[in-house]
C-alpha cells in the first residue's frame, strides 16, 4: 500500500501542469542545511529597481513630455510620420513627427543631445531650455533608457557644421518627447559596442571571457585611447539575437538578402518567367546524391524536399516554358563545417531552349549582371553599412558571359 498523501500528489500534478504551460516559474531550491554562502546563491536574484520619473505638474510644458499609456488602437491615426532616412536639407524648417529608438542620450544642465535611430539611419536631436523646452523635459530625457521607443516632435535645422556622428547631417530640435515603450535599463550589451569593428581574435577572446563570467575591459566614456573598447562575442550576440540584429551592419545584411531575391524576381519577370511554389514535404527523395531528413507524415514515411528540380521539369513539360522558385532546401549532409548545407534558401530557375544551351547561359549572364549592378546602385547604403564594420573590396565583374564549348572545357 502506498503511503503517499493523495492531496500532495494532486498538488504536485497541478503544479507540474502549470509549469509546463508556463503559468508558474520554479523557485530556486535552497538546502536548509547548506552554508549561508550556498543559500545566497540558491535564492533568486532580486529584480533591479527601476527609478520612476516624477513629473513636476506645475511645469507649464508638462504636456509636452512623459510616458504614453498603452496603445489600445482606440483613436484613428491623425499624424504623418517621417522616416529618418528621408530627413535632409530639403526638410529644413519643417515640423515633423518621428517614431524612433533612443540610441544614446547626453543630458547636462540646460541641454540634451539625443542620437535617434531608425534601422540603420541615425539623426541627432537637441534640446535647450527655453520657450519650448523646460528643465523638467531635460531631466526626462536624461531618465530615458537606451533602446526605448520614442515619439518625437520637432523642427529640422541646418547646423553650422554637418553632424558627422550620424548618417543624417542635419539636426532635429525637439519640442515634444514621449516614451512609447521603455527598454530595460541594463542591457546585455550596447548597440554601439556590437557595431564596432573587431577582429576574429578579439571576438573569440570575448567569448572566452564571457564563458568564465568575466567582462571585457570597457573604455572611458570620454574616450581613453589606452583602454580597449568592450567587445561583444559571438555567443553573447546569438544569445541576444534581437539586440544584435539592430546593429546597422546586421540590419543591412538582411536587407541585402531581401534585395537579392527581389532583383532575382525582377529580372526573370522581364524574361517572361513564371514563379511557382513546389511542395516541401515529399513521399521520397527528389534527387540522388544527397541524404534526406525523414519524418512521419500522418502515419506514413516522408522527407523534406532536397530540391524543386522534379517539379520544375514537370512545369516545363506542362508548357510553362520558363519557371523559377525562391524557397527552402533541406539536405541531411553532416558536413561538420560552419558553412554547411543542411538548410538554405534556393534561387532556382528552369527554362527550355530552342537551338543551343548557350541560350540558357545568356539568361544566366544577364541575371547576374542585373543583380550585381543594382546591388551597387540601389543598395549602396546597405553596402556602406556592412563595409563600415566588415571592410571589403568593391566587387568587380565582367559583363561578358563566359561561354566554353566542350572541346575548350575539357582542356
């Protein structure tokens, strides 16, 4: 006979269910017989106390700054929002509303300087105590945490000297400052540290230090040249991927990825291609020479698609003549390299030719020329953002399509 208390067993099962559903969090276990040091380690850390900004309601400009209530979409949009990337000298004198992230803020005395960011574009905002800015507004700006989302209203002004520390060379004189969503006061790392150019050796050293629970040496805020700047290791980046993707370089990489797919589509559309979407769960391997990821599909054996090749050929036989697809490809190849091919996005096309396979080479050549040329012109800002952190030489290519006949190819 079991000596368990049925009520205790029921409570344990209930707690187990709540834990699996994420409704409760387990507390750290503390051995009552353990030493005081072990007890301290076992207890959960106290949450950081966040200072609360107390607005002076007697401030005549109190309505022009502060934390906004939760947006419940109760009011229809009435404001026109401007992108930072669009702000230049042509907008000098205009009053604009911006929705931005706070990159950094320096506030002292009767002045505040804010670097505001939208994706990879930055703009300097300034506030000086006067008719439109109060001392309370300066204190509020100083209270805001980096990476918070702000709604800002102000006027575009052309400074005497172009702002070199931001992508936009004009200034934004802020008259209204509201916090939409406040970020945590202590972040795993600062965006400016993650965006800094570092060597592979420095990155590995930062990972090793993080694994030991150590911190990389930080430079003085005023810029001590003798003290190395903090380095963000790859492990820390991947553990906090959302923050890492906010850096101008990583943001630009994703935009280039999207740009290549867009240019691929645009060119093939001009060549009378048809985009198709093929199945990715198949009853068997679609081609030989590569292993497949097997899975159970409602009681039947299936695998993830290695390639859309079979379906492209079917489309050609169905008189579509020219087809293409952009989609995921899965290959169970245990390559054990950092550039493995287990999963990638394939850009495939298939076409019929009338007389010679050189017709296909002409399309391939035109496709690559179009992609390379448009990347250099339409995505110059993204390439510049990547080059700032990971320098590279300008890509050079020949517009002439290399065509080799069989006799030349086997030499």
